[in-house]
C-alpha cells in the first residue's frame, strides 16, 4: 500500500464529497481540480434477478433493477463518470439459456455502459452465438489481445476507445484470457489470443504517446492472481508501464479496496475487481490536478442489497471507503 498518507473510512468526508464540492482531505486533494468517477462491474453472469432470500450465499443480493437505480443516482450526482464492465456477461442462470445474452446486453444498454470487454464465456455459444445477439448491445466492446480475424464479431469489438470526460482524455483497452483449457477450439474459431503483456505495453504506449491520453484504463478478463506462472492483473500491473487503472474480472475476486502497484519511477497502477454476479458495484474516484495528473484516488464500493436504493442516501449506503492520497 502507499507508503504516504493512507486515510481510511471517513464517512464525513464521503458526505462532503457527495455534495459535489471538493472537500480537501489532504494536500493532494486540495490541489485537485477535476474528479472522474469510474463505476464498474465484472462477471455479471446472467444474474438478472437478485439471489433468492434462501440462497446459501449472497441471499437477496444483486439484481439488475437495483444496480440500474444505483447507477442512475450515482451518475446524476457524479456526471463526469464512466460505467465499465470487465467481461463474462454470459452464462450462469436460465436467463442465458433462454435469451443467449441478448437480455443482458439490453439491460446493460439501458444502464448506459460505456465499454465492456470480452470474457471467455462470451464464446459459450461460439463466435456465431455472440454475433447473433451483439446488435442488442448499444455500447462498445473493447478487446485488444484477441485478433478477431475476418469474423463479424471483430466488426463490433474495438482495439481501444478514447473518451473525453470532464476535460480528461481517457484511453480504454481490453485484455482477454488465454483460450487453453477454457474455450474449446471450435467455439473461438477465427479468433486468436495474443500475449497480454506485450499487447498491453504497446497499446498503453500508443494511448499515452501518440494519443496523449491523460489516463489509461485496462478492462481485463485475465484474472487477478494465480499461484502458477499464468499472466494476471498483478503481472500486467508490475510489468507494464503507464496503465493507471486495471478493472479486473474472471477470478471473481471480491476486493474491498484496490491494490496499488508503485514503480521505482513513481508511476502507479491501481487494480480493482468486484467479485461477480452484480453483487457489488465498484466505484473509484480519480482526482486530477491542473496538469491533468492523478493527484488522489478514492474507493467507495456499493453492495447491491435489498435496501431500496431510491430511498437511502448514497453517502450512507454501507460501503468501504478508502482514500489513497498520493503525493
Ligand atoms: Zn471468465
């Protein structure tokens, strides 16, 4: 964790920021001029409805209607925001067997997702199965280390995206997991996996160099960490320079707060992931100084619970708040 100031759990500060103005909680924030809010999910796995009240785990949690309400309220309060998903929208409930992912894409379109990457389960009905429902997605897909060749799927998946949010230029790219032992060859026919570390390094350099992005976000479905030598978000964070944020997926890792990787040159990469099934909505606020450099990061994840999100104050929803004040 950051060797510098590390302030934690300040409900008062949370409430202050919620009012829209800057509430200086450190020198870094005092100098901050712009706040960008990143909302994120991963591995939603066809969880249209909440878990049942009698479920052994996560009873009564999740559900797209509540998530949509929460997102709508957060975006009203924090308009300079992006809503991102790190893949594996497909598979997990009978809704997928019936609608083949079309329903998920429709509700995610209504929620206003800005970018979604491709998980291994997006190939469960083969490339053709994705192509049959992709028109339901009114948001862009982004994946950089899958070469889609001449497939129609490739026509809908961007190599990277660039968005201007609150005057900050943000580059977004995506990483997919190796197909070996996860996706049968006939299901991904026409799509080739490329080395994520190489692709991430090239793409980040391109986004920060040629395109002059102020911030680079990687939407990753390669997994948070492994005990063997498989590439993971931690490996990418350690080996690739210039990625500011990795929103992860695939390993269904509930991270109460992001992990921060600092390089000897002082550059930083934050890694976050919010479990699976839409049980938690992730939120990270990035504060930029006048020079459009990241001055501070704040984390505030929201469990998607049965409490009516219309009737509770966002500042008082049960959540983990962490202030990472970087110097
Ligand atoms: Zn996966």
